[in-house]
C-alpha cells in the first residue's frame, strides 16, 4: 500500500488551514500516539500533548475519519487504521514497535489501560511501550524506562475492582514466576532491542518487574510493585 503524503496534506487543509491544525508534525505525532495507545476517546487525546488541543477538535477528527487515517467504533472509540500505519512508516516513524493488528471495540478495561498508558508516555524516563504476548500470560503492556545505557523493564497490569481479586492476582503472580524461569521473555526482549536500538543485556543479568496499578495492595515479592497511579505527577 503506497500512501501519497502530498495528497493527504492537501486534503487535510481543505477548509481547515494548516495554522489551525498547528503543524503537520503535530498531526503525524498524534496519529502515532493513537496507534501506540490502541484505543482512545477523543476527550483523552489532548491530555497526551498540549499540541493536540489543536489537532483533536471534532471537526479535525472527522477529517481524519474521512481520510481513513482513523476509524471510530460504535461506542465512539478511535482506533488507528492500516492506512495510517503505512503513512507513519513512510514518514520514518519506528512502526516496527507499534501494534500490528488492533482488534476489539475499546472496552472499558481497554480505556482504563489507555489512561495508564498516557501516564507512561509522560514519564521523564519513558523509552517505549510494547505489547508482548506469552500465551499463558499477556501483560497489558511492557514499559521500557531509563536511558539507552541503563534501562529497565516493567510489565504493566492495570487492575479494576473484581469480586475475586485475591485469586486473580495470585494466578498472575504464579504465571509471572513461571515466565521469569523461562528463556522466552529474554528472547522476546533481544528481538525488541534490535528494533529500539538498545543494547542487549547479558542473559544472566536479565530481569524485569511487574507493576500492578489499581486500588489494591498485596504483600508479594519485591519485584511486584503495587500503586494507584503509574505517574504521580499527572
């Protein structure tokens, strides 16, 4: 699929001057953030970056919908399209680490995740947000923090109130212990290092932590962190 960037620019500003959008860069960055967050309400977009106050008005979101760069579910949730992904690729964004197949309609749980993911993007040491799947355990996301020379990995689990919270979390705990004993997370991370241009760690020093976000706290091992918010500055 080849995208005509000049044609997209021309259609974006038909009746909506560029200075009203802010800049093309702001539009592309917003499309990039919509893609990496997977599901988002229009009302959430401006909280990512103040530049998006200009690019996420209802009129402008409708223009992006008309151009097929985003789509909207029946419950008014915005999702990136493959057309948008190709545009970002041609604009030299690192699309290799963006979600490939975004399914679903944007449930309340997914939107709760989005709120936390937006907090992640605003962390001063944010490096990347990834979505690994290890079959028997599928983290809500993998947050990469730090700097190129010294980074660390946090699996994110966004937990809303459940009647069987204790059993649910104990099962997660067991599965993460199982994962920590396998080579699978290390192999996955090696593949991502190449895409992120980060140094590959020694397998004997490889480690991760698990961050459980919600109004709950259990006395798990020290590499399980319980907190109500991922970023207290928001």
